[in-house]
């Protein structure tokens, strides 16, 4: 699920740790992120934020895991004040 709100975007993703490479894919269940990190001591959460930060060209400080810090299913808030950047990310997510 991808939801646009006033000050950003909220996305729901499923994380698959211990993958062979980092990638963002669309599955029948929604967005899925494969991460090479292990789900130990927050390493996978940190890797998810770093990966999304690089993909979207947004600082890591703009990302917040608001639900699912210890689960594979996560809800992430991306704080965006620039409407052009918001449109860019929405288009990118919808075209995966």
C-alpha cells in the first residue's frame, strides 16, 4: 500500500532478510524489499532505510519505521515537503 499524506508518503512493505542482493520488487501482496542484512539487532531495519534512501535520493533522516520494527511487515513514513519529490517517488513506486 502506498498512501500520500500532507507531509509525506506512507508505504507498507514486506522485508525479506538474508537475500542474495538488495532489491525492491512488487509482488501479488504489495511491495517487497529483499535485503542482504540479517534480522538481528535492527540491522535489517537499518539496511531497509539505507536502501530506500539511496533509491529515492532522500536523506535517511526523512525515513521512520512507524509500525513493524520487529516484524517482516513494516509501515514506513517518508517525510517530504517538496511536492515534486513526492510525485517522483509515487511514480517510481507505482512503476516497479
